[in-house]
C-alpha cells in the first residue's frame, strides 16, 4: 500500500490563520519529506450555507492548488479527491488535467465522481439529474482529446468535430482516472471506464446524506473490493487501484493513537484489497500539521512499503 495525504479541508475556512507565515509550497515539501506518496485536494466551488453548517467544508480549486504543490515537490503525486465531473465541460476538465499532468512531469491522478450536493449543481447551472450519465460520457470524451489529435466524435452528449487540444498529458493515454463513490453505478464505472476506485467508509446515517450504500467495516469493504476486482478480471482488465480513508480516522485528533491503530489494521486493509491509504489530518495549524504528518509518516511509511 501507499500513502496519500488529503490537505486538511477544515483548514481552508481559516487558511490565513492556519498557514501563518508559511505557504502551500511548504505544505507540499513537508508531505514529501514525511514519506507520503501523494497529496490530494477535494472540490467544492460554491457549497450552500446549510450544508456548511451541518459539517460541510470549503475547498481550494483543486487544479490551482495541486499545481502549486507539484511545483514545490519532485516525486509526490497530486490527486483530485475528487473532482465533480458534471460541474464543467469534460473538455475543460481534460484541459486542466492535461496541463497539470504535463507541468508536473506526469504526476497527476484524476479522481472524479458524479457528485451528490444538489444545491451546488444548481448554483453552477449544472444538471444534477443527469450527473451520472454526464460522468459516463465525460471519461471517453477526455481520453479522446488527450490523444492530441483532431477529434471527430458523434457522441450524443459531448459531440466534437475538428477540434484539437494541446498540450497532451505527460502520462501516455492520460492520467489514471479513479472513480469515487459507493454506488453500483460508481462500481460499474470503476470496472469499465477507470483505473482505480475510491469507496467511502460510512455508516448508515452518513449514507443517508450521501445517498450511497453504507460500508461500515473492513469486512464490507473487502466484499465490495472483491466484487469490482472480480468483474475487472472477467473483462480481462488490469486490477484497479483502491484508495480508502481508514475507519480509524476518527482517532486522528490523537495522531499517535491513529497511527498505532492503522498499523494494527494494516494487514486487514491489505487483505481487503486496498492499495492506497488516504489520511486527512485534523491539524489546527501549519505548525501542528508539520508535527502530525512527521509522526504519522514515521509510524506508517516503512510499514506500507
């Protein structure tokens, strides 16, 4: 397994206070030095106040912030975790992804999902009811323009004739695409259209908010991963990467307890088919973040190699 560090989403609301006299470049360098393999950003361009007041969060633009992090590092992969494809044209999303992948030297992983926040779709003038169909159509549309050749597509959703997009991504065929979500549709997309899957560990109560199936323990996770990997094998496709936020994340206010608990569960996650562990610290300042990720990295980095 490998380690992905999610930038603390709660830091965005109080970013000036959180970052103090540092900057985002320092965050990237700290993550890389602590032994993590990737750094990721979420996406919420215009969330509604009621959702924010009920536990929601703000986010940097993922492509702007990840570009900043990529420029400050040398080996760290950068991930969208996740970009909501339906918020924009797939050709615009493809341009952002190709630009970041090229400028980072081929270090982008493009995590995408259909999305669930209806009010944000409305604010952006995006079609919430068709979000799944739009994501299904967006992935082949992006891959078509990533070839760097003139595109001639009669696709009913995103037709394109006689257009070319440069630069191409640095990674051949484009950056890996990972699908976020627990739904049957998300699993199907991961199997048929993508390179990775990002299921969410969530209780029945949380599942009611996200409107996707619950995944309450490692046994449920293992069963779900086995299902998608079996379908990949039946299709003759390579196994998917699987990224997961460990159930022990609730311990993160105590990073030492968290690291011990994840270390103890490491084999269970590995046996469940997880290839990436994603960790979002709860650090309340850059100074605390520096200490937290160093301690987590020291405890886990050697274990997951």
